[in-house]
């Protein structure tokens, strides 16, 4: 079996993505008022604003059960298609969860959406961290590393179905014999994203993924992850690109931005934050090395689902632009962003921060050419 790997070097400008609020409660476990909605009309308009503002990707979430303030959830693949229909350039990344999804169904769904959208659909393979959700929907809960072994077979199956006729595969979780899918996805082939910080997650990214999402962190810690993944990926002929989670609070002064952060934390739902922390830390402890994405996360960190406060995109537009360049220097190819009030803050980010980032990139390139 042949596996397609990404060999092209990533484009120079850092890219931007946003978390789609297709579940209720926003992107913080806080009772602070948020001018963000999970409904379809709000999200269609948000996708259009993001596209107009210079964002490259939108990432839909997958949830099956209520919890941590997310009482309502739209299904990710169908919702992704709705956002694609409302836009013309934006790529949408649909979250897929092996177990509830079988690669055959996922491959066919995504191939069809790819054809309908001109190749603007991508997928995020979520290996799973919430055991209660799997049990609630009657899905077996596998051991930590088994979940990643299944996800890797899922990715290899998707790629084989999308690129080969008479696809044959023999794995521990999925098996195919002379299977042909037509039509296959439009060009370009859907990009495959994944997340996770465990050894199993990073090794899977090194072998088979196009993109690797890491939780929010400092540039120094991100650099360590990037170096680790890319050293292993080079052995496999792969070069996964890196996306970093961040929660953005952009205000006229740093004091105003920090005040908003404190208001979010002061209004946190303590029971929900602790319950979320209990689940995610247990998931990490189940890995052989006993650590996962949230192993070193404090209560304040956990108020934002993906450690987004740690990345520190909190301050003035100039400060945030400089910090984004520091993330890029650490090896990040994409910033995956969340906001308190999505529509207006995505627009503000596009007006006041992306141009500053591009100006800094251009100035750096000019200096390099002159050297």
C-alpha cells in the first residue's frame, strides 16, 4: 500500500483559522456574557466575515453529549457543508471521530462535499478524550494508544480510498478488499489535521498527518514539540505543518485586554471547569507516559478548552502581531483562534492584526534579501 505524504514546503505567510462555535457556550467555560451564538445563521455570517477578514480555515467541533456549558451541538460534517455553501474561498475543517464514523462513510461524505465545494473541505481526526461520551452513545472506549492506532488506520484508509482504485488494506480495525470510490475528492485532496500532545499523537502526526494541532503554549514549548515531530517525520518522508491554539483578546491597551481575561476567569463555572479538567487529565494519565495535552494546565488555563490563554495573544494589536511572529519563529504554520465575541472580534482581527502580521513578515523578508 502506498501512502501520500505532503512533501511541499509550507507557504511563508502564517495562516489563520478560527474555531466554529457550532456548539453552545462559546469557547470558554465561563458565565461571562458572550455575543456569540451556535445557531446556523450566526455561523454563516461569521464564516463570511472570516473570509472577508483574511482567514484561511474554519474548524468545526464534534460533540455528541452535553457538558461544560455545551448543551446544544450541531453535527460537524453537515455544518461544515453549510458554511462552505455560504462562502467562496474559506476552507472548512470537519471534525471526524473514529468509532462513530467508519472510514468508508467519511471518505464518501467528504469526497462529495469536496466535489460540491471545489476542494475546500478538510478533516480533523479526533481520537477522543471523553470516555463518558463514548459510553453514552454505545461506542467501545479503547485504551489510549489503541485510539491512536485506530486513528492512524482511519487516516490511511481515507487516503487509500481517495487516491486508489481497487483499494486493499488489512489493519486491526479496518479492512478493505478491492474497494473503489467514485467520484473521488476534487483537487486538491482534502488535508488531514489531528491534535494531541502524547507520544502516540505526535508519532501518528509524524507518520501520516498533513497538519498537527497543539494546545496553546509558549513559543519555547511549541518549538520543542515542532522539533520532536519534524525529526521523526523526516524519517518517514513526511513534513506535517503545525497549528497552534490561541484565545485572542485584542483591545486598545494591554490593561483593557487583561481586564477582559480576568473577567472571563472570575465568571468561570468552577464545577464545569473542574469536571472538564478531571476528564482531560485522566485521558492524559491513561497514556504510557502519563501525560496529555492538559497535564500542566491550571484551573485558569482550563477555563479555555485548548489552553488558549497560554499562547498570550492578549493585548494590543501591535503586541499580538509580534507574538504571532514569535509563534511562527517557533515553527507554527497556522494560528487556530478563539474569541469571546466572534463576529465582531474576527472582523477586528482581520482589520487590525492580520495587516500588522503581514507587514512584519514583509519587513523581515526585505531584511533577509538585503543581508
